[in-house]
C-alpha cells in the first residue's frame, strides 16, 4: 500500500512526465510530492556528490488528480535496485535523511 512519505514514481499526463520523490499527501483532489523529474535523476545525484550550490533541488508540488495516471512505489525489480537504493548507495544517505538536511558522505 502506498502511504504518505513513501518514495514513489508518479506518472502524469498533459504534459506527460514522471516525478520521483517522496509522496507527502494522497487525496481525492490530487497528490502532493517533494521530488524531481525522473529524467533529471542522474544529474541530481552528480550535483549532490559535487556539492554544487546551484544543484537541482527537490521541490514540493501539488498535482491535480486529473493529471495523475499512476503512482508506483519505488521498489527493486528483478535484481535491479530501486532509485532510492541507488541514491543511498551513491550519496551515502537515504532519501529521507537527505530531505531532513543530511550532508552526503561521499
């Protein structure tokens, strides 16, 4: 079951995009997430590791339910680590630790 504070990938329509991050709220009118566009994930990790001040940041946004096509838990699949697992491996923090203000350990 997808609960608030789960790490998820939301697929949106009009325009079509995927958002990866923390689900803050799931309501009949829509979802609130703190995340980034999935296509920016690698750049996001690189910039965190380089500790650049102008890095991509996770922003909090509301997406109305008419745009939400699906919300998937970020889970490993057939030996492929989840994005959250990749984040933890490369940054040295969990996504939640990072969002709570932790500094990268790498």
